[in-house]
C-alpha cells in the first residue's frame, strides 16, 4: 500500500515496506509524463489488437465462403463421378462393360 502526503513542493511517498521517498515537482511531472506516454502506447496496442482480431475473423469467413462456394459449384460433377463409379462396379461381364463405355462417350 502506498501513502502519499503533500508538503509545499515536495511529496512524501511511503511504501508498504516503510521506505520513504521524497520527490519534488519535477520528479512528479516526469513520472506523470512517462505514465501518459505509456497510456498512449497501451491504447495503440489495444487498438491494433482489436483490428488484428477483426481481420483474422474476416479472413476465416472468406476461407469458409470459398470452401462452401467451391463445394456448391462442384456438387454436380462429384455426383456424376460417383454414379459412373457405381456403374463400373455393377458391371459383371464384358458385354455390360461395352454398353457402359458407349453410354459414357
């Protein structure tokens, strides 16, 4: 716990260990300036992180859209390939194979 007491132009800072620091206005101003700079940097980092998350989610939606779009486009070709394979598997003799090859042409 930190206790702060003001004396004219000096500030007494007592830490939990009982150590007393005496700081003047210039030191306090330097600390506040550094704290402000740190706050600005943290805000920039947070803003960059939010944009990174947004673009990551957006990129995944694009990938999923491309995958589903390609699948939707390829469904008729996949179905015809599956039926052709099933027809080849159902062939039992060479005459049936000849008829099937004529249909494929």
